[in-house]
C-alpha cells in the first residue's frame, strides 16, 4: 500500500471504530485493540482485493469495518467475498458481496462478461424480478458490489421443507421461468 492511502485508511478506521466503541462504553484498552484489529483487516483487504476499500468507502461512507470472508467459488476465475459493515446509526451489521475479477485488459473476456452481467441484472430488475442489486461497479479495477442474498440455495430451501410442499416450491419456480420467458419475448430487441 502506498503511504498516503494507508494513512487515510488508518484514520478512517480509527474514527469509525472509536465512534462505535464509545457508544458501547468499552475501555480505552478495548477500543485500541478493536481499532488495531479493524485496521489489520483493512490492510489485508487492500492487499487481497486492491481498490475494494476505496469503492466501499465511496458507496458506503463510514460503514466498512474491515471484515472480509472469501466465499466458496464455482469453476470461474472470479472471486467472491462477503464484506461486513456496520451501520453508522445503531451499529447494526450489514453485508455486501464483492465480486473480484482477475487482472486482465479492459477488453478482456472477464470484463466483457461482467458488463454483460450488469446489463442482464438491469434488464431483470426492470422486469421486477428478484435479483441482487448492483450497489457499485468499478470494472476497470475488476470490482462489483452486490446485494448479499445469503447462502441458502433453492435446493436447500426445498429439502428443508416437508416433501408434501415440494410440488408447490417447484410450481413457483416453473411460474417464474414462464414469466421470465414471456418478459424476454415481450422486450425482445430493447436495449439492456
């Protein structure tokens, strides 16, 4: 990290942690330890996913706490992280998903796919489909911040219910696919 960026990160993290911790009446020593821990997380994040702290701070000023958890990936070279933040009011925990693309030129295949992903997300959102929101994007640095919808898959949801309810769950999924097909047919030729 360059010195000035590290200094700004330190100041931001210390100020945020001080405000949250003072509100909870913890000792000065506990505040110092918590601030040091948050700072260490921020530095590790900056080195793991460059430019992520800046994008988070631009979109969610004063909320970033430095917690970053890598999520299980798929066969893609993209990486996904769950980023924990604290609400400036009340200190409630919030999370977002950071999609990190591998380094490549701006016209590389992963950057092209990322732009297509955003186009499809916007298309589906206009059709009022439940899709994760795109909070911020920095395609040049290979970053997209997405709404965190949790870890539960359709399969997990179905299997957690009594078998008698499975047809209803699959019926909802089939209805959704039919609605998606109709929406695509109705909007064919429209720009994303």
